[in-house]
C-alpha cells in the first residue's frame, strides 16, 4: 500500500470540514469539492491495485482531482465564502499533489 494513501484519507477529513464551511454560502462548490476529494481517494486506491499503464492513469486522475480540491478551497477564499484555512491542511494538500505528481511524471519519462 502506498504511504500517501493514509495522508489522502486525512486530507479527506480536512476537505470534509472545509466543505461544511463552504456549504453555508455555496452548496454547489461544496458538493464539487466533496466529489473531487472522493475521486482522489478512490483513484489512488484503484491505482494501487492496477498494472503499470492503468496505474499511471488512476494516479493522473487522482492528481487532477487533488488539484481541484485545492482550487475549490482557493476559490472559496477568493469569493469570501470561507476565511483562512489552517496551514497544515494546505501543506497536506500540497504534499498529496506533489507525491501524485512524482508518481505520474516519473512513469512518463
């Protein structure tokens, strides 16, 4: 099992708490964020059990979805739907994105 999967699950909890805050002002953005977060976790899990070509596709999809989760946070902040987000939460999102990026692009060479 990938070590990052445990971090993804923690990120899912973080995202759920943030989505609850966003939902008070923007229900659609909160739902989109939840769907994107689910996609991260499910595609990482699926990738762990896939063969090389499919594995990269799953991790690539997870990477795009992780970036989408972060973008939802940034858009919510820019639109003043939420205030500041804990730096550790943002660092964890960046860590997941960076790790997935390494998994995707390492195989692309």
